[in-house]
């Protein structure tokens, strides 16, 4: 069964690229360009979503708001935070606490796919 991923990024070109890359790898992809839409999508598809790739600087209120909503309901979700800068300490601690990963932009899409696959496999008790 293919994993479902929620990709959240406000950069339209990057979002389209990541959707295509993950779909080619067999993932079912949900995408959002704002934190509010991401929360709505998550709530609508909560049981289906295996992983989330989240831009740290996502409008309107940033990754912290999205994480609070998502992790309150699914602390087990496979999570990747992405940013061109180091994440703030509180986000880094949140990420460590849920076993997530941080990737620095710019990144190679293939490396991101491998990171997500590894996290999803680990949460399913397997190996990537």
C-alpha cells in the first residue's frame, strides 16, 4: 500500500515539483500552500496521512501552528521540517520529540524522498 504524504510549502514551483516527484515514487500526495489549508486537509484526511513535509516559514502563522494542530491528534506522524535556516530551538525540540527530521533548503528532491521513505518505514516497523 502506498503511503500518503501532506506537503506544505508556500513556494509554488517547489510545491509543484515535490508533488510530481512524490507521485512518481508512488505516494498519494496532498498539498497546501498555507498553514490553514494544511490543517484543514490534515483534519479531513487524518487517518490516511502517513507523513508530512512542512516548510518552517508557512503563512499565515508558521510551522508552529500547524505542528500544534497535527501533533495533538497524531504524535506518531512521520515529519520532515524544511527551511533555508536552522529551525528555532522550540521547533527543533518538537521535531526531536516526535522522531522527525530537518532538511535544509535547497535540497535534492531524491534525498527528501529517501528521508520520508525511511521515516515511514521506521514508523511501520520496517526498514527503508
